[in-house]
C-alpha cells in the first residue's frame, strides 16, 4: 500500500505526487510542469506540497518535506524567499507582462537559502499573449535548480509554445465515495450535498457550501422552475436574476445541466441525496439528451457574453424563454 504523501495533500493525489517524488530523488524532475485537471480537486495544494519538497533542506528520501528545516519553517510562515506565487492582481483577471518579467529577473538571482527556486503561476491560462511570450525565455533556459509550476483548469487556453515546453501532469478528481469520505474526515460531511453541483470536486464543494450556495442554488432552482413551467414570466425571473452575480448564476446553471446530463447518461448512478438533486433528477427525465447539450451550449455562450456590454436583462430573458420551450414537458414540482 502506498504511504500517504503529506497530511495537507488529499489521498487521491498521492499516486501523482509519489511519481514526482521518485523523480526528485533520482534527479530527473522536469524544470517546467503544467499541472492541470478539474477545478477544485486540490491542484494548488499539490503545487505547494511539491514546492515544499523541492525546497526542503533535509534531502531525505522521505515522501514528505521534513517539516523541521529552515526551508520548511519558512514555507509554513508563507515567507520563503525562494518561492514565488504569480497570480493576477486583485483588480485584474490577467497575469501581466511586468509580473512575468519581474519573475524572470528574480529567478536569475542566486537562491537565498542556497538551494532550489520555485515559481507557481496560477491560473497559468490567465497569462495573455505578451506575458506568455515573456515566460518563454525562462522556460527555454531555466536557471540551475529552478522549477516552474503552472496550474490550469483549462490548459488548452495556453499557447502551444508554452504547453510544448512543459511536462503536463493531469490530476484526477476522486470518485464520489472517496470524496465523501475525505469531506467527512475534514469534519464537513454536509458538503457532500453540493458535491454533484461542484462536478465531484471536494474543494469546490467546500467553497460552494461556505458561501451559502446550497440555499442560493435552491432559490435559483425555484425561480428557474417557475419560469420554465409557466408559473412566472421569463421577464420577471430575468429581472430577479439580474440582481445576482451573473458569473455565479451561469456557473450554477452549467453545473445543474451537467448533473442532468450525467443522470441521463447513467440513470442508475447515485449522485447523492438532497432536495435539489431530486428536483434535477425529476426534471431531466422527460428531456432529450441532445436538447440538454444544446441548452448547455447556450448557457456557455451566455456566460461568455455576461462579461461584455451586452444587455444582461435581455441575455437572461433569451435564456429563460429557450428554457420554457425546452422544458415544456416538465410538470411543476413543489
């Protein structure tokens, strides 16, 4: 049985971490790693644990960082001088070119602790063309003992020039039983209720639960069902929806439709038990799978348009009117 890599690392990521730890010990660790996989499965924790291992001064063949050396102490304090975390600034959605250039300058300097240097870029797909080009030189000619860890939910959005210079590591989502067991071990078994709407990703489920998503989703579902079953006009519901965070609203609708699609594809599957899931299961029964996919495409288009100058009210009305046509066979639920 494989030993557990690190208490901070969820067990479904152990095999991937163990494989890289073997490469570290053998001196065959890639200098650039593109860590990808579904949102909310622990990619950030994986990168942090890997960084701590790469920077640990103990130099042992143990699976985990020693936890006692100066490097490990600085990691715990979030003040390690040889670790850089690169993300978009608070007022931006883009990793700017100046951030990448500054990182390149920092990585060219000597390690302050006399060991390795690690940079984590997350989300890596937030780099625009200019910042991605600025990273190429560091990827092509990395300084000695320097490691770049790029994290992305959507690696396909990265330029091919970046992807080709990184080794890709796709991390898996856990199966439902393992996810529920882990959430229970964390003292948060109630998060299992929103796990299907989180795409089976435990950290995403915790995030949804912590912001009251279970009640919010139930409220949105009530409004949506009243609209598509003719109990309330799409215009009225659209006016109500327009007051919400549209990105979260569309994200919920994408998750709800994905649950319905999974239920259509695997009617015998057990996604969990909750009032919301029961309603999604009941709603999906009389809908053609192809229609669900087409409606999902429209939701994705609406999500992309929601960040533009398009009229938000009309965007929502159009989506709800299409829903009325699609779900006309669905009986009202209470």
